C-alpha cells in the first residue's frame, strides 16, 4: 500500500509496450463498487476470496504487467496462482508509504485495535501491515526494489533490466541481463 504498484506498473508496461492491469480496478469493475464498499458491505474475507479469483483470471489471460493489491499475496490461493510468474516486490519505508496514502480512505487503515492494542492510528495500522506482510513479500518476490524517493520511470527501467526484459530500443549496459 503506497509503494507505487500502479504508478510503476504503468511505467513498466509503457516501457515494454505491453498492457497494464490493476487487480483492484478489475475487482471494482466486476463488482460494480469500490474496494472500500466491498470491505464495508461484505468484509475482508469476502474481498480476499473475490481477489483470489480475479488474480487467477488475470494471470491466465493478461500478457502484460499486473499490479496486485498490497494484501493479495497473503492469501494462499494467490500465492499458488503466482507460481511460474515473475513477481516484483516494490518496497517502501513506512514513512514514505504512509505519506502517500495518508489522505486515502483505505479500509485497512481505519483506526482500531492492532495486535493486542486497544486503539491504533492509521499510521500504526500501516506499520503493522508492513511488518505482518514483509516475510511473505520477500518469499514470493523474484526481485525486491525500494521505491522510496525514486521516479517511476527509473524504477521501471531497473525492473526491466533485472528481469532481463529490456525493450530492444533501450540502451544496453554492460553486466546487466539483456
């Protein structure tokens, strides 16, 4: 959340000349309502089940860059669907990530209890989510890159190079996968 998945994903798709799909937007299109509304009306478990199906569908049909919601990989079915696909973890410091989502209406950032606390601020909840998800992110990812303070175009170029999917028109750098 707030790492730049959609922004960097669009930049990477543009660089490679392929399509881009954000699974949260796909969920909203299929459901006819926002992620926040789905969380409010049906709860997180319903959303995660729907998300797992959408991720599986998109991975089977979309040939470009796909951005998953921040909590998607916490669902075992999503992790299973990702097998055989290249996965990039866009890391962000808690301070930078929270600054990017501070004014948003993210369901998981609503004030409330976190890990045995009576009440947690949205920033506390953000930090707790990053901590809770960190190990899984690293287990699932083929590469991890920090987005803090970095331009989306620079990140897209770095990801393309590391994954070895540089477009033919891009300049070649010695020592990097081509």
